[in-house]
């Protein structure tokens, strides 16, 4: 992946919604304003609100799962 693709994946809401939360969780909405004092907002939804479900998101293991999803999404775009 090129640096430009990584930048787009992290800064464009239309890409963030495809990879930002590890499956089976989903990012329903995303906003990203890169100006100083800008805004970053995401709305996530998952299968349940239990602690076990949160662990299954993958965040306890770091961003590896979400990173894999970013790479797969950006590769689909060409």
C-alpha cells in the first residue's frame, strides 16, 4: 500500500466506515476534519454490549485486525 492510500484510509470517512472497527463490529458513521481544532467522530455498533464482546473486537490485542481490514479495503479500490 502506498503512503497516499494509508492517508486516505485514515482521513476519509468513506474509507473509515469500511475498516475502522474489527469485524463483526461496524463503523456506522465517521467524520474527519483535519483542520487545527478539527473533529474526529465515529459511531460504532456491535453484536452486544458485554465486556466479552468488547474483547472480541480485537482492541485488547491492538489494532492488528483493523489494520488488516484497512489494507484489504484500500486494495479493493486499486
